[in-house]
C-alpha cells in the first residue's frame, strides 16, 4: 500500500508512525498522479490562530489546495482523508453529531468547512472532525495554557468552555485504526471535557495555579457515537496524559478501545 501525507508536520509524523506500507510526502497534485497512491491524507493546514489573521493563505491551503489535491486523488481512485475540526460549529449547543448544522464562528472554521464540502463532493472520502489537538509542542488552542503554567506558574481558564481533546499521538492511532477498518464518510473524533479540567490535569505535570473565570459559554464537544461503533473511544484524561507520560495502551483486538 502506498500512502501520501501532504506535509511533514507533527500530526503527519504521528500518523505515519502507524501506517503500513510506503509513506510519501507531497502537496503536489501532479506528484499524486505520478505516484498513484492508495490513500492521500490531507495533513497540511494553516492552523487556527494563523488562519484568522492570514485569511488568504488559510483559504489557499486549507481549502483550495486540499480540493485540488482531492481532484487528483479522485482521478486515480485514491481515498481522500481530510482532517477537519470541531471549529466548523458555533459552540452554542455542543455534543455535535456528524449531521449537525455547521456554523463557523471564525475563518479557520470556514476554511475547514469549505474543505470538507469540496472533498466530500468528489466521493471516496473519509472526513475526520477532530477536537482540539494537543501535545507538548503542538501550537494549538491549548498551547498557551501550557506555556503560561511553565513561564508564569499560573493559567487562566473559562469554566464555561467545553471541548473535545485528542493528543497528536492519538490522532495517528485513530487514523490508522479507521483505515484498517475501511471507514469512510464523516466521523467525529472527540469527547467532552471543560477547559478548566484540562488545565487542572496539566498542573499534575507542571505545577501552578489555576485561575477559573466565569466567561461566555461555549461548547465545541463532539458526539462520538459513530467513532465508538468502530470500537474506538477517547478518554480526555488519557489523551492529556499521553504527551506527558506516554505508554497508553491501545488494544487492536475486535473490541478496540482507544483511551
């Protein structure tokens, strides 16, 4: 089996660890036509913070490039695996399902939603809506809390903010397991945890003060019923523990549970 990832970033590297066969890196549709891979995983993206101030680049990468790559993949019959985000929703209700109505609050969410639609329109796709990716080095939305604990010994959190969380290592394992099981369509990859619970868990490894504030209510959590139907379940605590401690057990038996 030949698989292409579209960048060499942290998430792409974690995914590649668990993939069988040959893994190549390219963001060129022409190279896709030359190599004729079985699967293309769209890992290249402009992340949340950068996407909201550099809209042109975010649209070119998260949407336009992904769709152009997808067209090349479609020509050769490759499976398109597109990594989307819970940020395609507005955070008012939470526990979003695969068929919930999108309503992005920010430009990052807009680019991801447009990418989803473009990829899905081509057929033969797997769209994974990820919660908030996390590791000790990944510059996602949770990185500033970790940085604040390390540098200042304190972190401020909104006790009314809920989310889904997954470690970058967890993303790699989930992608691999779903590909082995032949998954297609749209699948949420998430759970539900409060921002303050996340920060409290961080203090077990980087001691500091947690300052809880009563901010505006947001809930970007994802309903994981479909993910669980593949025998995969994400524990928020273990997804947080993974980057610090490692060694979490992933059982690949018939009743696989990812914790």
